[in-house]
C-alpha cells in the first residue's frame, strides 16, 4: 500500500469500551499527526509526533492516549469516551516537523461513533 | 498568533476561474502558506504551497503579495469535481512552540 492508511474506517463503540485507532504511513516520513474533525467544524490538531517523540499535545482529554512505536505507525487509544467525541479522526504525516510549512499527507480517516 | 480568515462559501459555474483569498495578518517571517482540498468524509489533500510571489502547478496557482498578509488560490476552469472545502494553512507560534491550525475553510460549490 502507498500513502497513509487508517484502520478501521468506521467504528461504533459504547462509552465504557476501549478501542484503538491505527495509522500507518508508507512514505518514509518522520512526523505524524492526529486530528479530530467534528461535524461542520475545522480540523483540530490533537497530537504531533516527530521522530517518535511527542512534540505537541493540544490540551486533549486523557481519555485519548496516543502511541507512536516507530516512525511508520501511530495509534490512538480510546477509553471511556463521550458521545461528543463522535467525529472523523484523521491521521497525517509529513517529512519532518520543521515549523516551516511541512506538507502533510492525510489518511482517509476513521469515522467514530460513540453511543 | 497566526489566524487565517477565508470566505465561508463560494459558488461558481463550470469552466470559470475561481479565486479564494485567505487573510493571515500575523504570518511568521519564515512560514510557508499551504492550501488543502477536502471532500466529504475524506482527509484533506495538498494542493499547493508558496512563500512569496507566484507559484503554479498542474492544478492551481497561488498568488502571494509582497507583505504576505494574504494569499489567493486560483483554480482555472473549475469542474463539478472541484466542489469541496478549501483550507489555507499557516503555522501558529506561541511561547516557543509551533503548531498548524486549520481555519474554517471555504466551501466551494461548482454548478453546472
């Protein structure tokens, strides 16, 4: 596969469940991102990893826990979510996190519904 | 604080040229301006990036004035498939950190 892939594409979970979202990039990039996009809202940056080190944590509730085991994989672990967490979760990668307009390549997203 | 401002929506007809302007008054000296396109339920897709003057690729042109406080994305001869949300993106520097913040974007609707 090429580009950025995300699994699952759709996820329905109860508020007491624990689930994980997976992102994999096949571009040889060094930086990976998690974004949340709620209905009719802008993309909200959640986390940024550069060279497997978390460099941004954008005041995200602790019920979202990221993990970056290597530069190609990024996970978002979910537990005790709320219905308002239902959204499209997007993963992206860029060559580096230089702060000078790093071009980001996005995956197709995971559509999450919390019941 | 780098914040982008774009028109919320625009309508156009097939075959017309569409220009979408983004205001970014507080852009940092060394920051680039990047535009993305997003279709419903998909991730954004990179369109074009520039630093100053004019940049052109196979899908769009980007015009940036000398003061860099705004930029204009130009889509030549749009088609129905160009109906999407278009975002301009610059960085946001606060207290030594740097992050990318997407604005509300411009919802372009191309009519037949």
